[in-house]
C-alpha cells in the first residue's frame, strides 16, 4: 500500500494514520496476496484493485459510524464477510469496536483468523456458519449489522434484521442505483420492522465513476423469532 492510499484513508477518516496502523494495512495486503493465490477470496482482477474496491469501500463505513455516534463498546456483525470486508479494515482502525465477521466458507474464515493472529486484532471474533444457523443467543444482540455484496435487499433484510438490537442499525453497502431493490424490499421492511433512515453516498477512488451508498436502516421493534427461516428459504421465497 503506497502513501497515496494512506492519504485517501486519512482524508476519509479525518485524522492521520499512526505508524502501527500503516504497518498493519501493509501486512494485511501482503497476507491477502499470498492467501488469494491459492484460495479464491476475490477474483484476480479485483485483487489488482484490492485497496480501491475492497479496503477503501469497507472504510466508507466510517461515514455511518461517525454520523450516528456509534459507541466504543458497540458490537458489529458482518454478514457474508468473504475475505474480511468490511471487518478487517475496520478492526485495524477501530480496536474499541467488537467486530464479528461471519461467513459459511471455512477457508475464508481461516484467512481472517490468520490475519487476526498476525496483526493481534483482539477485537475480532470470527464466526464460521450460515447466518440462518447462528445460535439463538446472537439474535437481537448487535448494535450494528452490516453486509457487502451478499444478496438483494429483500433477502438481505431477513439475513440481518433478526440479529439487530431494537433501535440498532442495519447498514447495507449498495451501488448508487439501489432504487429498484428498495422498492422490492417494502414487504420485508414491514415484516422485519425496519425503517430506512437515509442513503449515505460516496465514491470509490477508481478511474471510472463508481458511485456507492450506505443504506442505513433502523430496527424499530423486535421481529418474529422464526426469522431468519431455515437455510435456503430466504432466497427461494423472499419476503
């Protein structure tokens, strides 16, 4: 990771990076390249834009965290984290947050555990499971649940909202043209007691225009204990 990338992060988070933070990002990038050579965390084309498309995109979560005053002891569940996005970049910058990256693919969680050990990320708590199979004690246990590039919004809401505390937030990473997904998720929002608060727009630092947004949804009250339904049903028969 070069100095220009560090400057982009600093402009986003509005503070200088410490030497330790810079070193952790550099080691993370090195480990990612080694691991991705034998395990498909992201495509080879995406690996060339690891910072722009994954690290910077993940750190755009800062726009939500700062605006909504998320407290230091907050618990965050990252559904479908894949190669650790946004969990790993966030855990480097926010050691006070307790972050739970969740993925059903053991090799991907294995990579996160490797980075956790090498960078001594004590605030990271990897979970290898399908979201539908998470233990009941995780329900309504998180201040914030987030997810990137996992499913359409109506499906994603069933995966995430049952694990958000009442008055907590679900934050979905979406492309700027999410209007159709939002329109198609009205029934799921009603059933799962979600209220869209705002859409925080941002751009990725790539040559071609890449408009993105954080869709901020508040959970207004508890949802039925039966959600999420058993594995496969949310995709086969969305709310």
